[in-house]
C-alpha cells in the first residue's frame, strides 16, 4: 500500500496542473463564459447587420441634409447617437431604437459626411 500514496498525489497534482494550464493557455472555458461570449458575438453581428438599415433610413429621410449637418456639428459621440435615436433612424421594425446601432450608424454618417 505504500506505493499507492505517491501515485495518488501524482494524479491529484497532475490533474490540477492540467486544469490550470487548460484554463489559462489551453482555451478552455466554463459554460457561463461560453454563453456570455456567444451572446456578445451574436449581438455584435445583429448590430453590424442593422447599421445598413439605419444608413438607408437616413438617406430616405426628406430632411436628411439638414439633420446630417446638425449631426456633424454635435460635439460628442453621445450627442450624435442621441440625435440618430431621436430621428428614428435606429428604430428597426416597431420596437425601440437600438443604441448600439445608433452608435455605429452615427459614426458612419459622420465619417461619410466628412469625406464629402
């Protein structure tokens, strides 16, 4: 039985080292981390897919030139996002306006207006 104790400790220590290496460098994740990452990635994909809709809504707006000039004049990205939200360009369907879409849409609108 004296041979069993060192082997048991070797097994325990080896298991701990394997887990530490797996979670730090091996790319292992827990279920909750995987769920969080999947949610973040899917939200980012949906946001990226909806930005062109926001840009199209801004082009279809009859008051677009005046609103875009006012958008460029705003000092902060927060104010620009709020302007896009207020104008309804980041509202997709009948739901509420999407702040993430408004952020990206405002950045694109300002960038395209600056390039003109």
